[in-house]
């Protein structure tokens, strides 16, 4: 086993190949058609939620957002009261 140089040790382990996904093997001649075929193939693999799942998720988001808004309103009011009290002591 040969000793590795500092440059080899610092070189990232990943390849730059994933960052050249836009380059077609045929130099871009069939890029739009191939791209559309790939997009259709990938969207066919997606698990699309049902209407019931979407509504349930949206309701949960609204409930959690409302609860967090109430919580942070309370925290803000608490700290505002403390600041008003401290400013009242100084002035």
C-alpha cells in the first residue's frame, strides 16, 4: 500500500459526475425529449396522497399553527410584561 499524498487525502470522496446531469451523452441533441421521458418515469414512482390524506394533513397543519401562535403570543406577552416592569423600576 503506497503512502497517500496530502492532495489525495484532501480530495473529496464523491465524484463530480452527479453535477453534470444536464449533459446528454449525445451532446444535448435529444435533451428535451429524454428529459420529459425521465420526468414522466419519476412522477409515476411517486406516491400521491389521496384527497382524504391531504385534507387530514392540512387540518393538522392548521391546528398546529394555531397552537404555536397562541403559545408564542403567551411567551411574547410574558416577556413584554417583564420588560415593562423592569423599565418601570428604572423610570
